[in-house]
C-alpha cells in the first residue's frame, strides 16, 4: 500500500502531479522494487537496485531524456560507502535523487536522505508548517506536503497517509517539472540541485534552516523562474495559493 500511495502522488491518473505530462507522453514512470512487500530490507538492496538501473539510466540520458528517482525509504544516519558510490556514479551522468528525510521528529536526517548526492525532503502540514514527525537537519533542501495526504492505495482503494514518504514524491515531481521546463539548462544534477534551492519559497524562520531547508517548491515559481537568473538573490516568493 505504501508504494502505491507514493506512486499515486506523482503519477496517478487525473490527480498525480505529473499526470498532465504523463498523459502527453512526456513522462514515463517505472516502479523499481527494492524492499519486501512488508517494507523491510537492507541498504545493500538499494545499492544493487541503483547499479542494476544504471545502464538503462545512461541510455535514457544519452537519448536526451531526464532521470529522477524518488525513494521514500531509509533508516539510521550513517552514510554507507557502497550505497553512496552507487548514487555518485549515477549522479555524475545526470541522474537526480530525491529522498524522504525520515519520520523521527528529531534532528538527524535518515539515510539515504542525508546522502551527498540526493535532495532531502521534509514534511509540511496543510497549514504549511513543519510536521511534528519530520526529521530535521542541514541536509534538508525543501519541504513539501506530507501530512494527511490522500492518494491511491492497494486493492483499488484510496487512503490518507502521513510521512516524509508522502512529501518526497511531491518534491521529485517538482524536480522533474523543473527539468522538463528548462531542459539542458538543468541537465547537470548539481545545477538542478542548486536551482531547487534557489527557486524555493522561504518558510519561517527566515533563511535556510534545518526544518524546511530553503522552503517550499511552488510549481508556478519553477515554471516562471529561469535558471539563468540564479545568483545570491532568491526570486520573490509568490503569494500563498488560495483554496478554491
């Protein structure tokens, strides 16, 4: 159910954030099983999965496509060299990784959220404040909706779930929209990461912080803020969205 819920946030028919692009044939999505059906596993399995996908990822990139991973999983705060090397190898060819920060409600972003090659995601409640369960730390790049998210679930049902697992596919979708919008200007994974920091709309407290990173990623900011304008001054924050 967890994986189905996460996938629905990004890709579900009619309401997934990427659905308009999927419908137009501009986005393909691929589920890759890493853990057991009960949601347990080993970090070595993540390493194997990334290494196994590398050849196809390289082929996609060589053909002019972009590759973005969402990983709503993790545990512990140790950086694991074998897994980190797998991320680095893919990152260096342009693959972007978006990770959930963890649900400890304490300082210490969970791995792989704290990877040097990922974009870590915190969780926000519906009032755009930090979720009490969201793990915090300097690795947080942005925070996205993660509290009480309704999405697809197993057995053709829907469910409301909470967690940084739910926030992560929102951010992964935003990353893909940024790549789709600006193309080769964001082909480099490091440039893309810096763009997501720059284009985020700051949330209290002022400035980059360990709770919500650089802020929330509003899609309209991504669509209008050209990466050519990146610099020390962030773009002005848009008005908060109005509930219609």
